[in-house]
C-alpha cells in the first residue's frame, strides 16, 4: 500500500493498520500519488509487482496456483 505522507484526507495510520499489507509512505505526496509524484510511486508499484510475480512463478513450479 502506497500512502501519501501529506495526505490530509485520510491519515496514514489507516494504511498502516491494514493487516498483512505492505505499507510505503511517499514523502511530498498527498491524496493522489499517481498524479502528484508518479516518479516516486512507480518504483513502489514495480517492486511489489516483481516480488509477487516471482512468488507466483515459484508456486507454479511446485504445482500450486
């Protein structure tokens, strides 16, 4: 979960409280990181996608879904 450090609509503690979620706080970002700081958001999304794609490939190799 990527959260804007300067989000004045929803406090970051809500994001931190989501069970089993990966939480990243984006500095200099408010409610819309995809618009405000896409260069900071993209590596977070990419990192998450790569990590979960690798896990999926490993699971398939073991006969899992």
